[in-house]
């Protein structure tokens, strides 16, 4: 049976008759599960990744969320974690061995690059490829075990041709994994484009309310089960039942929230395009002509964007950001609220330039307050620059 994304987000994987007709599934806030006799207990332990024995393994509340996410991504299996980095760490820990090489494509989330760099102590090496896939084929080595992608990428929101990557990877037997947090499975389904694993920070759009931290890995059964057995259970990045309940509650409204995030963001982009103080705006919606593959790769665009102030530095960026009142200053993104941030710190401008990022870059997470309010707030900041 085929389900729409809306059906999956609202009702898939739930059975109200199993919990006294409650329209909202209960929170199984328990660390362990007891058994009627010792034989039943020992049999359950033999398949602890399937049976409810201890909540470091499986938990009914978490299972509901995992079923929904697997269905949304068109994957066979999902495992949830206590953070996005917990999910990413489990993938690397499970699938990489000493001597392996990883290809990182596009601008990658900072802590992810820090983690893969740290793994050099275990003789794991890596190479970077830009969003143009420049020298992509040449970067593949005999010991390349994994290709890890972000699309859209961190900070500059650049997109890459996912099918071009998976075609080469499959021909060479290389595992492919993508951070799909920016788009969520509503706007992009990488597994249908050939990726082996799709990873999420559930903290962002899927949770949607800036009140919970979580992560997830979705893929085929065998690969996710291996990650479950080693990277999850042995590292212990367990997502709790109450956090799972909050994320599942956020998931119910994900399709409609993303539509509003997109609508607000496109209006804000139209406004920003009129400002002479801006050198460039970064958002995948502005790259459709130069990247025709986007038509089949993405079904929509979320509300995370960035722009460059002309000739800006730490002082002018600070002045602009401090003039905002609706946009709150903070890390993360994807919640109901509008947020602003910048990678410039006052002592890293040269480092940013060397990495291809302008010291005048400002990132906006466009929330749900409405484009008119957001534009009015931004206008105050532009007036402050003058």
C-alpha cells in the first residue's frame, strides 16, 4: 500500500486500539520491560534488537517514530539517536575501519568534519570535493569506503547532483551517506536516488519547535541493523521515550510547516534581492536554471538561507544582527522561530576567506511569524547599517 507523506506523518505506524483508543500514543517512559517467566526473558534477549527488553535497545514510543521516518524516506529501517551527531558518529564508528578513506562532498557541518578529522588517529583518511564535483572521480581511491554528502550544504546552501554521485559509488561498491536535514524527507528522498543512508538531525525541522534534540539514520535493513548493533547500542546515544514523543508530535505538522517556511523564505529572498548592500544570496531556489537536476531531486525548499553583506567585517555584521529583534541570535535552525547567525567571530576572517566563505555572511532561519514581520525586522537592520 502506498501512503502519502501527510498520512505517514499523522497516522502511519500507530494503532490506537493497542492503547485503549488513545488518539495520541502513550509515552513508554520505562528503562526496562519485565517478563512472565525466565524462559520468555531469555528468548527475548536473543533478539534484543527486535524485542522490548531494555530501552537502550528498542522502546515502543521510539519505534513509532522510526517507522514513520523509514516510510517517509522510502527506506526499510530507521534507528533514532539522542542527537544528529550521535547518528553520524554511529555511522562512522560502525562502517569505517582502519585504513579506510572517505570522500566528503560539499560544505559539511562543522562538527562532522571535526569528527572525521579526529578519526585520523585511527588511520582513517578523507578528501574534500566541492559542490561542482570538481575532480570527483579522481578523488576516489582504492581504499575509499564511503562518500558522505550534504546537499544543500552548510552555510552556502549549495546543491550537488546526487544521482551522479550514486552512479559512480554503486559501480565501485562504495557506501553513500547524506545529511538530509535541510530538506527533510518531505522535500528530498535521497534513498530513491540511490543513496544507502539518509541521516537527520531531528532537532531541526522534523522536531520543529526547538524543544528537543535527536537524530536518525534511515536505509536498508541490513545496513541499519549493523549500525544498530554496534554504533548505536555500544556507543549508547539513546533517544528517550519523551523526546521521541515530542519529535513525533512535531512530525504531525511537518508538511504544512515546511510549506509555510518555504513561502516565507521566498518572500524574504525577493525582498533581499532589492538591497544594494547585499553581494549575494544563497538558497537552492536561486540555482534552478544552472542545476536542471533539481527538478527531479528536490520537491521544495525549506527556510534556511544566507546572504553576503558587501565589504562587511565582524563589526558591520554585529551591527546588523544586533539591530534585529524578531530574529533571535542563536545556533541551530528549523524551529518555529526566526533565527540569525554568522560564522564570523572577529578573529577568523582570513580563515573564512580561505574556505570560500565571506566574512560578511549572515545566515537566516526563516520561521513561521510571517514574511511581513520578518521583512520589517530586516529593514530595521539595513537602516542601522546606513
